[in-house]
């Protein structure tokens, strides 16, 4: 049983990191630790000591019409005057975008890389890669 547990630990560590992979690809955590020469940082990626930057994905929102889009977690607040807007988030984050209309217009739909065709003003998604969306108001 002890040998089997050791084998599972080695398999998990081996699956976590390969020197052939680019930075910000290998995730880590309590069930898949980084090799001894790397550390698992707050962004949940394996980093070497010279890599101090966090891994991130960018959400870009464009406003079509007269409205506001805000994010949870906080960071993105986009209006027609600031569109397009971008914000960096940690990959793996759950993102909620909420659209609110101004001056009598109503939210029409989301288009883009996620939530395309949704007509509800709230768009919820798990962020893995950078993506773009448009919030349309009519």
C-alpha cells in the first residue's frame, strides 16, 4: 500500500510539469505539486524563482448601444465612453458579467467568444483563455 501511494505521488508530480511546456501552462495545487525546483504560486501555476509574473487571461468587453458592463470579481467596468475595456483575471476564475442599460434602452444580447446569443443581462463563465464579448443594448 505504501509503494502504491508513493507511485501516485510521483505520477501526480510528473503530470504537473514538463520542461517542454511554455510558462503559464502547468497548473498546480494540493493534489498536484510542482517539482522541487519550482513553486506553486498564488496564480496556481508552477514558476521558477526568476519568474515573478502572474499568469493571466484577458477579458475584453465592447459596448454596442447605451449601457454598462461590470464584472465579479471586480475589475471591469465598461461604458460606451470607455469601450472596448479589458481586464486581466487568473485563468480558472469564475467570471460574472452583468449588463445594465442606460436611458431607456434594454439589454439585447451577448455576442463573442462566450455567452453568444444569451439574451439575459448576466453572463457567467469559467475563464481559461483570453476572450472577447460584446454587450448589445437597443
